[in-house]
């Protein structure tokens, strides 16, 4: 099955937040520390997504472009925390494969160092 994107991106946010890498997440120790990190980034994403709080999406693709000192696989925590925030805000019902169908991660040397760009695409 080929995913089809709508003609426009429905969420487009840029930020210069220092996100936790997957390696740091695993090395973070006990679950309480991981939970505290999740809460911290949920607040950050909620602030970035305020203008989208009334948006409701059925099927999505998320793209992450970043210029951080992470390997692509270590940046997956950014998407995980972002999608959890979409779910917590009610923009998506949950993050199951029926709704969150695709992701793309790109290192982008053209972005300012230390920045990320997250986009949500509405799928047909």
C-alpha cells in the first residue's frame, strides 16, 4: 500500500530545543527519570502546538528534519515525544498504525545548527 500525502502540510514547527537522544534516553536510568523527561518535552511541544490545538487528524505521516549532533536513529525520541504530545492534545486519537502510518527522519545540514523542523502530513 502506498501512502498518499495531501497537498499541504497541516503542522509545521521549528525549534531549537536540545532534545534527548535515544542513547541518553536509554542511559537515563530509572523509569521516573524517563517519565520526567517525557513530561518536560510534552510541555515544550504543547507550547509549540498551541495554534493547532483544535486540529483533529485521522491518518498522519510525521517528518523530522534536524541539524543536531545525533545519528538519525538516535533522533527517534524526538518523534516519539512529539507524537505522544499530539495524542495528549487530542490532535490524534492514538499513535497506533491505523493513525500514525509513516515517519521520515532526515539530517539536514542546511538547517541552522541545533535546530529541528517537524511536519505532520494529513494522509488520505
